[in-house]
């Protein structure tokens, strides 16, 4: 497309695993040129899969549309090359330890001397300041510190974290949002800035009720499993077939009456225990069993369609296979199958928005695929200079 949101913006990415990569992926979807710096001396975690450098599915899903060049940042020559890239770029994104960039001699104060209006977005687990800033982090530890684990789990049960971690894509999306805001600010003022995104704080934004309960009432909100603080019924209910479920959420008395009508107004639905919203909430264990006794005789799609037609929120609990084949998902084009140069058919997803100004990006890059473009076209190196740097393991 000729016009996209961030056309003409160049981003240099020193990113690992998911959070930083997701920022780069989203910025690429918005039209930015994103150049990911990689090195054989410390391979990206998702490059280390058993399928080989260029075939690991996680990497290929999270790095769509970016370019890859190799620089051994342990070498002084590589740091100098990176500084040259900074001069011709608009944004630096990184999700390394807060020690890493200053350790390379590339802290923000140094970068803004090279290019005074540079925008830098850092996405460490616990932020770039504070006594815990250098602690090692993975999503599970970040989510625990952010308060998610203590708030997530079944009533009376242990803290839990989701098996599909939320901290990475959440931090990554906040990072992308910050880049867009910083570019808007730059276009108005000509000024760059350093933005510090703590993934643990990004997770805390999921918990407004938990924070408010303690700040206003001094109470710790209990873990609630599939329950809601107000709504009932509110859970996932079993349906016909093996491991088939549907989520139902009833928020008003009108919705409850509509649901009862769909169920055929069973005698139990007229019990005083379920007469109003608060009564249903107080007796939700019994209520959930009764609702489940109705849903189990229908497919999860049938329950969804019946209740949605009556104005009640209900949704199929998709397996991956069901989501991939669902007519609505297909109509939206949310999941995309692409042909990767070495990975073959890759199932990935577009950005979670649709716009005529969204770029149509290619698949994830091969390791070092864009070395010639970066070092020769952008930085003007000759073949001999490139060969020497490769021999010295600077471009490595």
C-alpha cells in the first residue's frame, strides 16, 4: 500500500523472545521499517528451536515483517556500526536487562548525543529504575510481581499464572503504543525521548478492581476462578462432545429471563434462590450445575447461537483447530497462512485491527537475511569492508 501509518519511520530493534519482538511486529504492521539486530554469539531464544535457525514457529510468528541483520555487540566495531545506524534511524526499541545498553556504551544519554531527537523505548521486566531493576525475569515472574498470579486461580485455591503468558504481548503492545505517541510528539516538537515500560506494571493494569478493593477498603480480593464479582451465571459450561465448552455471562435480570426462556423456563429457574441478581450470585454453585445440566445436551455452537439470538452474551470456548476453521475468524482474516522461505507454511495472525492504512507485511526474516541491505545500501560499506567484518566476526 502506498500510505500506511508509520511509512518512512525506521526502527532499530535489540529485542529478545516475545515482548520486544511483538513491539517490532506491530510497528512493522503500521508501516515502519524495523531492523532487528541479532548475533550468533547469543542467539535469540526462539531461534534455538530443534527445527533450526529459520524454522522455529515462535520466532516466525512474532517477527513478521521485520528485517534481520547480524552484529556481535561484544565487539567495539559492532557498537560503532550500531551508532551509525542510530544516526539514520528514528526509534530504538529494546527489552534487554537495564544493564545491557549502558554495558554496550549505548545508554540513552549516549544515543541522544549521536542523534538528539532519537526515540528510545525500553521494555525490561521490572523497569529501568528501582532496586529490583536488574532482576532476571520471565513472564511468569513478571506476572507474579505485577499481581496477576495472586489474583488468578480458583476460589480457595493457589495462585496461578496462565500457561499462555500475558506479560510479553501486553508489554509489547504498550511499547508500540508508546512509540506511536512519541512519534506524534516528535512531529509536533522535534524532540525525542526515552520511555521506560515495565512489563510488571503493564500486567497490573489488568487488575483495576483488585487495586481499588485494597486502596479503598483495605481488603484483598479473593481469587474467583470463572466467577464475576456481580454477574451470575458467569462461567464456562460443558457441552455435547469431548472437551467442548461455552462461556456464558448474564449481567441483568432481563438477560436472565431471556436465558430462562431459551432453556424452556425449567421449574428450577423459578426458585426464589434465583429470583434476582444478588440471589443468583449467592447461589451460583448450585446455579452453575443446573445451567450445565442444560448446556450438556447441546453443542457449544448451538448454545452460543441460541443465547446470542435472545440477547445473552455467550461464546464458544474455541480450541485452536476450531478457531482456525471458524467462519467468523476466516471472514475477518484474523489468522493468516504464509509461505516462509525455509519454514514452509506458517500459521500466523495479523495485527488485532483492520485498517486500509495497515501494511501488508511478509513473513519473519531468515537469520541475517538483510545484512547486505543494512550494511551496504544503508551504511555504504563495500564488499571488501563487509568481508573483513565477517572475517573478524563483527558481522556475526
